[in-house]
């Protein structure tokens, strides 16, 4: 199964001036990723059916980029599940490595998460 990917339209020209200033690029990217909600959608797609997903965000000081408007970061989130009947009550911390690309031709931000492998009994 391929990796989970989310795409969102952006104004790629806003990122042209940041190629020489990595801190500005990281700030602009962080703002855009948090604003669009695509990170949340990517993680929900990946963790579907595993419980309540909450506290999704980019882990501090993990967002890095190269001069080609590509890079990566680590997303952190929690999965909670509660069932009084089954005596289940837990919250676990999780993290996922995310790759990103800003495509200047299509004006898209592409977020690519980890590959989700399915168990053979789920097929």
C-alpha cells in the first residue's frame, strides 16, 4: 500500500523569496500547514479506526527544508480510547515522519506520511 498523501493549493510564489532564508521558509510552512488542516486529515486517514485522534501538531524544531522547497518534519498526536463496557481507558502519544514538497508548477503543498501496511486479515 502506498504512503498516505494529502495535497493542498497554495501560492507557491510566496515561498520563492524564502529559499535563501530557511527560518522564514520554516515559519511560513508551519503557518500554512497548521492553517489548512491537511496534516490532521493525513493522520486521520492513517490512523482510521484506532480511537479518538487529538492534539495533532508539528513537533518543535523538527521542520527542516532544503533549497528545492522539499523537506520533512515530525508530527505528534495522541490516540485516546474509552469504553466503559470493555474497561478501556487509555491515551497514547504517537509521532509520524512527514515529507513535504512545494510544487511550483501546480501551486500545491504535498504532504506525504508513512506507509500504512494492512494486515492480511483486513484485506
